[in-house]
């Protein structure tokens, strides 16, 4: 089966509607067989009180990209993804503009994926570096509400 980048990006952006990803204006923009990239604007809606990009917003971006990237490696009709651990080092402040997060696989197991997510700015300066562990579980039937 060949990888259809546009179809995968459409899938990621569609499942983001009415979620935190939409609230943070995260948009999936590029993908390959072993990576996924998304952007997020930096503006007052993602600032902490000192007017800088909030570390939690960076972590939300990283977890969103890494979790979605796990769908590259599984059958989305049979599996679900859960983020189970994330760590982040914030190395540079950012006040405005766009940040770009790229998740790349470090370990691909049958039930656990380990991702490195690098968040950079428009000048490709490193803003944050994160490590995310995702768990792959069998797809569950949705409960009626």
C-alpha cells in the first residue's frame, strides 16, 4: 500500500475539528512515511502572563503531532492511539509568529511508539524538544451517550 500524504493530512486536520487542536489553530502541513509536521501560531491566545509562548501550548502541540504521527504506523480502522508520557525541554522563548513541530519515530514497537518532536520557529531555531510515548490499543466501540 502506498502512502497518500494529502489523504493523511486531510485525515489529521479533519479529526482535529472541535478539539484542542482547533482551539490552538494547529494545522498539519506535511507528512512522510516516518514523520508528521504541524504549525501553530504564536499570539496572545497561547501566551503565558509574561507575553511568551506558554510551555503547555508547546507540549499540547508536541503531543498532538506525535499522537497523530502514530497513525502513520498503524491501521487506523483497527487501532487507537493514547499518549502515555511526554517530556519537554523549552530552550528558547517565542513571542509571536509561527512554530513548527515535526515528530520523528525513535522506536516503533507493536504496542508502543517513541517519538522525538522538535519545535522550531520561522528561522529554524529550536524552541522546544519533546519526547512522547504513545500506546497502540485495539479500537473500541463508542458508547452511546
